[in-house]
């Protein structure tokens, strides 16, 4: 009896080893397959190598040495602003009743964590889809999101508003130039050359009536004076004879930029120009290493390399971009809504109901790919 039990235990032990080996091999195969699938997904989502660019003539501003540790311009667009691509606001009855002469898309540099800022802008100046013969759209440019949960929140925000341009680049401050380039690249590929482009920060209030007035005025100037290009209008500040900061937040060492003064440029809080010029600036930037100060780089250095004179940087009177000083402190307080409401009411009262349309979220959208 004892011999039979020992034999039975031996048989069971042998089968345990056999089954354990089979399951180990099966689990190994599953693991290898999973790793291969992940590697395949990574390889297929990697951006292609950049197109070869021709050498450009260096006019008055020499090329800079590389400012950021690594050039990361091979990014992909993960979310694109369907509201702009589908021209949703064109179907608004208010807009249809207006005489639209031109179109402007304002690309606002933002970050995932600045959701509250985006909501405030959508309820203030970014809610205006038409002002004084101009059609306006606003796009928020956002770089990489740290995890899947946050990305899903961003997708939900995007599906609701359709105004987000999200790319897989770095969101570090040293790479802020990538956000500007992302907006420029998307504008150059998706907008008409005779339309208008603006770059802005998400802590700015824009006086939209003055903005439209400046565009209308300089459209007439280009036609009457025969300018070869639409100028760059500095909506916030024109920087002239500004010295590089050798210490502090915006440090630029002499190894990076050896000259004592920057070329004249538009401060990046708000400036505007034509999509036709943006196409040229973007193409020219491809032959130059990234520079961390995007406004100095694009509207100063790259502009000069195109041969565009300093006189084509326009200082309007008055400026129509208003930086919200101490915004970060106010944003954390309970008075942020009152603060923004006061700022917006003062600007909104200056607008005539006959010259504006506000975005209607209930416009019928069909066959829209929201992702």
C-alpha cells in the first residue's frame, strides 16, 4: 500500500514538473510577443528623419550655437484642432451675416497644467470668432503629457473644444521654442498663405478691437505702399537694443550668443504676421540650431536672415496685448474669477455688438474626427 502511494506521488510530481515547464514556456512566449509589439509600436510612432534642407545665405545675423541640449524637432502631432480644420465657426449664423475680409488663427503657448487659464481665455477674448471684418480662431499649443491619465483628460478637453494642438515634444522651459515651431509648422501646412498667424502666451489679455484695427490698417499699407510681405506686428512690446541676460532665468552665455545686443524683435507674449511669412520663417529655421528664446530667434535672427528689414517690425500705438502681471499669485487666490471678469468687462464694453460674433458651442458638426 505504501509502495503504491509513493508511486502515485512520483507520477503526480512528474506531471507537475511537465505542466510547470509548459506554462513557463508559454508565459515566456507571451512576454516576448508583448515586448515585440511594444517595440513595433515605438518604432512606428517614431517621427521620420527631417527633410534635407538647402544652405541659406547668412545676411546680417550669424547662426547661433546650439542652446538646448538636443534638437528635438522631429515631433509628431497627436491632437489637431478640429474646430479650425473644419472651419466650424464659419457656419455660425452671426459670422455668415458679416462681411469677412480675412482670417486669423492665434496660437497660444500653454501647458497641460494650465487648464484653468485656457478656460478663462475661452470665456473672454478667445470667445470672439469675428471682430471688424476679421475671422478669429484660437489654438492652444501643448507639448508632451507625463502619463496616460493626464493624456485622457487632455483628449476629453480637446473633444469638447476642438482647439488643442498637442505634440510629443518636451515641455521643459528650455524647449519653449518647440511650441512656437509646432504652431508655425501646423499653420504652414493647414492654413492658406493669405491668412494670418499670431503667437501668444496664455497669461495675456488681448484687446481684440485694436488687434483687428491693426490688421485692417496694415493690409491697406501693404497694398498702397507695395510692400513685398506683410509686416510683423508686435502686439505686446518691440524690443530694440536689448542686451542678453548673462545671469538669471533667461541666461544666454557668450558661448551661445557672443554679441552685446539682440537684433530688434517682437516680445513673444503677442505678435502677428501672415501665414506666407510664417512659411518662410519656419523653413529658414530648419537650417539653424534651436535657440531657447523663441521670440528673439524667430522675429529677430531668422527674420534678418530672410533679409527682412527692421522697419518691418511694427510698434502699434497703443499695444493691444496686455500681460497679466502677478498672474500666478492671483491665479492661486479665490479672487481669480473676479480679477478676470473685471479685466474682460472693461475690454468688452469697448466693443460694438455690430462688429463682433462670439463662438457658439452648439453649432452642428457632422462627420468630425475629434481625435
